C-alpha cells in the first residue's frame, strides 16, 4: 500500500507523462495526424491513470485499456463526477487510436487530429482540476487532524 507522499509522486509522474503526450500530439498534428490521435489518446489514458491513483482505484491488466474506460465510466461518469462528454471523448480517442494504429485503411485528416487533440486537452484539464481539488481537501483535512 502506498503512503500519501508516494501516491502523490506517482500521480505527478502520470500527469507529466500525460502532458508530454499532449505536447507530442500537438507537434504531430500537421505532419502525422494519425500519430497525433494516438498520442492524444495516451495523454488522456495517463491522466485517467493519475485519477485512479488519486482515488486508490486499480485496473486489471487482463482487459487493459478497455478496463480503464469501463472503470472511468462506472466510477466517475455514471456517478456524475464527470460529464457524458468526457465519456464520449475517452471512447472516441480509444477507438480512433485503435483504428489509426491497426487499420491501414483508416486515414486521419489534419482537421480530425486537431479536433481530437483539442478534446484531449479539455479532458486532461478537467482531470487535473479534480485531482488538485482532491489533494487540497486531503491536505486541509490532514492539517485539521494535527
């Protein structure tokens, strides 16, 4: 079991990886739109992993990415913490990443890539805000207990 400090360090690593992937997706947009969509997906994937770390949730390796999507929807969207729009964004990004990476007939256009990168950026901002709010509440509670 991780202590709070260890958990915060891992959350920070996940959020940084998310930001790095988002930056890469922006860089790829005009030159490699398929790579931009893939990087945008991994950006939100790492943001969701940080979210799960914050709330002490774990994902089964058996289903991998599908279990991340299912757990996010079950524990955050269906409970009203995040919007249906975020559910849609995560699903679209996962689907487009699979198509662009594994289906040679799928061609992602520059405008499509830019749209998905923009959605990823908004998604990540909402996750980051949620995590920071939760960490501030936990910090205040810890201070009040001492």
